[in-house]
């Protein structure tokens, strides 16, 4: 049987065209629905006309630009920090942190299901690496107790929100575990930025944590629908990171048009907290409805809903049946944090309406025989 291939043929939104069909879109990211906001598009178009596509050089020297200044201004305004750093991709965020914030005695303890980018950054750091069981502060404590050598300090690395399971790392527990050893925690908050916390600032905001033991990197490419990685903090610290990271010094920055669009998305998200509130309401509706069909789902505002097979369901066939009914969801088998046997990943956005969510819940019930 020939594998079905899906081709997206329209802008991303709550409803899209795939393989020539109009379908309700419950996949990907873009959780706040800003990637096609008229003001975001206008910012990109205006920048393209005024400045062209790119500076054609790295940051520093003649590579600095007012568009990057505006992006970073909007980032530190959004995150309530003194300064922000913008770099080519959120994938590089953990690399930037480890290039510029490690000490001689650091021993890395990494979640076994951490994202590829976190593992690659850890391996590039040349530090000793010990994995611990996924989302287990108990196993982390055990590993630190048995593996940490005299003169070493634990440096815990994890996703803040895992991209397939949608689970939130137990950050308060990790901090409690590392404090006796003068340890630290580095988080990749790619899927938390723009979503979690009263201000939408991510996992630290969600847990109301301001500890200096925690450093966070993230991206503008998920909830905000923009592009590029970002780190925020004190002006002194951000300057030091920028001056000592090979990524920041050597890599070409994102194109000016994406920087301008991302800046506008940050501004819109900051000035319109109702977007997050609508997103949270949509997520609750979807989680409640899918929970009633038999899936065990935590009650969190995370817009990633992970549905493993129930009663030996064929998830690929279910995905195809849902598509035939007019719904696009992702079938994931081999990706970090995917459960054994794979799962259907349902992504909720602020632009979905209640009718769409009601319809997909009904379609899941029909497709699963509930």
C-alpha cells in the first residue's frame, strides 16, 4: 500500500488546504495564531521593501541593524528583562547556554527523552553526561547521589514542555534536588514561551520561579509563529553570552523579514493577553472532551495533546480516517517524548472556535468506536 503523503497548500491557520482539501488543522505549532496576523505580514512586507531580505553578514560590526534592535526590544519587554539576545534558531539555544555558562566542575544530568538539540549541545560541551529517567526527580536524585564525583556540581538539562507528550518538566522538584550540591538547571522552553504563565513568559512564569539556578532558552517559532531563538536576562549576562558564543559570533542571523515579523508578533502577544486566555479555554475544552473518550490527560494549559493507542488502535489508520472526515492531526512514532507505539499529536490554537473543537472530539469518538 502506498504511504499517503500530505502536502500543505495554504497559509497555516485553524483551517487549511491539504492535498486539495479544506480541513480543520490541529497540527504543528503557531499556538497563538499570529503567523498570519495582518500586522505581522505588514511588518514583514514593509521591511522587505525598505531593507531587502538580509544583511548578508553576521551580527557585530556592520551586521547590527535597527530591525534586530526592535526585535530584541520587544523580546525584553515581553519577558520583563533588561535585555534579550536573538540568534538564528531555537534549536541552537541549549548550545548557546552551554557554550557560555558552564563551569569546570559541571556534570550534566539530562532527561533521557530530552530533545535532539539538547543532547547534541550536551555532547558538544565535552562534559560528563549522565541520563536520568524521563520526568523523574527521584531518579535524578539517585543518579546524582551515585554518579557525582567530588568537586563536581550537577547541571540538569531538560525540555520545559516536551514536544509530543506535552508534559511539563517538574522544575521545582529539580531545583530542590540540585540545591544541596550547588547545582543548576538549564531548560529549553520552546513550547512554553507565549503559552504558560500569567504573562505568557513560559515555564518559569508558570511555576512563579525566579531562581538564579535556572537558565532558559526558547524560540519565537512555536506559540508566536515567528522565527529565531531567544534568551533574556540581565544586560550584563546577555552581553557576556553574546560575546562568548560561537553561534552568536559566527552564524548568519535570521533574515530581516522574519525578525520584523517576530518583533510584531511579540508586541501583539504582549498587548493582547486575551489570546492566551482564549487558547487556555480551547485547550480545556479539548482535553475535557478527549478525556471523556478514554484518554488519560493531565489538566494543564499546554496546547499539545498526546493520544496514544487505546485498545490496540491502529493510529495511522485513525489519522487517515480523521483526514477523510476533514481533520488534520499528526501521527508521530519516532520523536523525542513520543510514547512507545507512537501517538496522535493534537495541537490546539487560539484561533480554533468551539465548534471546531466539538467536531474533532466527535470525530475522534467515531474513529475510535466510542
